[in-house]
């Protein structure tokens, strides 16, 4: 089970945190300088065309870095797992409704592109990738099923009902795994998974 995020790109149901490289954020100063250089050149001039090419190359460089990272990460995850469950997120909807800074971070994380890479690698390897409804995955206790209300900024899951305390995203990933297993194996068939707290 994987919970997608912005601080970490994802957290797995085993508790592993995968870094979010934030390639756009890393390259935005150079990109801004090149865009400024382009706007300073006369419209229709050769120098402006050259400057525009430099801007395009920087965008391409960022995209290539991201793709390389996603393909390698997808290969690793598929090699280690026969089934991977993830949140079926409406990324475009999240970008449109969030504030500008958060929308930029979501775009930089490129969850949709990562899921595409993951699905392609899984298909090659004969593994299963399944998207699940993300609603409530961070609010429900993965051990006892109680609802534990949290704000977006609360980073720890602390269940008063059963005493489970762990990282909010780890708890969500465990719930995503359970939903993925029930989706694949059917709700009436109990699928035991090795989960340690």
C-alpha cells in the first residue's frame, strides 16, 4: 500500500518513506533566469529564439529527471511486491481547488505520471496495481477501524480506542493496502497481511 504525499513522495505500508526530489523547485531559479533573459530579447529576433530554446531545454531537463526517477522507483517497487495499492486521486481537481503554492507542489510531485510509470512496470512484470478510493484513509485507524479525526497538519495518528500511535501517512498506507486487497480478493474473503506496528 502506498500513500502519496508532498513532503515524502510516498509512504509505504511497511513504513518506508520515499523522498520527493522536487525537481521543479530545484530548477526554478535557473528557469526563472532563462525566462527573464528571453523576455528581455526583442520579439522576432534570433536571440529571442535562442533564449526560448534554452527555456524549453530546462523544462525538458526537469521532465527527464522526474521520468528517470519514477521509472527507477517503479521498477524497485514492482520487483519487491506482487500487488501495489495506491490512492486513486483526482490530481487535476486537487490542483484547481488548492492555493497556488500547494498546486505548484502537487504539479511538481507529478503523482499521475508516477502512477503511469508504476502501472507500465507492473504490466511488464505481471504484477497488479490497483487504485482505491482515498476518502477516509488517513482518518480511520488501520488497527481497529475507529475514526480518528485529524487536520491536514496533524502528522501523527493517535487512536484512543486501541492505543495505536504511528505516522499519519503510514496509517493511511496500511488502510490503502487493505482496500486494495479487498478490491482484488473480494470483500467476503479475508486476506491476512503481515503488518507490524
